[in-house]
């Protein structure tokens, strides 16, 4: 599933804070959940939906480094304007949801694997 298709299928509990310009060319591969940045830096797979509560500039840097598909901030995690500016600059999609990490990841997994 492309990132564009994923965004279009998201329920109202998800809000796109920044949408990259190339959502049609990013293929989402799997879900990744982690709040430890050094671990995410080493293991976040290419094209992932990374679900975390770490809404800061370092998370944006990890997304850039690992070529993740999109960053999903669970639990209504905050992200500052400086970090969103960095996401815009690096063309990284950032989405926020009120859902807990597990629920956001489970729903995302079902979407990208075309499950109900």
C-alpha cells in the first residue's frame, strides 16, 4: 500500500500534521513501534509506519536516516513547530492520533495489509 492510500483510509482519530509531496511513491512495508531513539535508528525498517510518542526533532532525524514511510505520534503526543518545520524540510509525513500505541499500530497494520 502506498502512503497516499494509507492516508486516505485513516479514520478520523488520525490527523495529518505534515504530508510529504511523494506519498504516491512511498510503499509502506510494516509497522514499527519504539520509543527508544537509538534502537529505532538501528532497526526502523525502510518504508515503515513508525508509531511512537516521541514527537521531537530527533524522531524526524531518525525518520530521515532510516527512510521510514511515515511517523505516527500516538497518545496525542506533542510535536513542536521546529520539529514540524524539519519534517517539512525533509519531506516526512507526520500523523498524530489520540489512540494508544498498540491500537494505532494494530489499525495501521490492518490497513497496510488490507485486513478488516
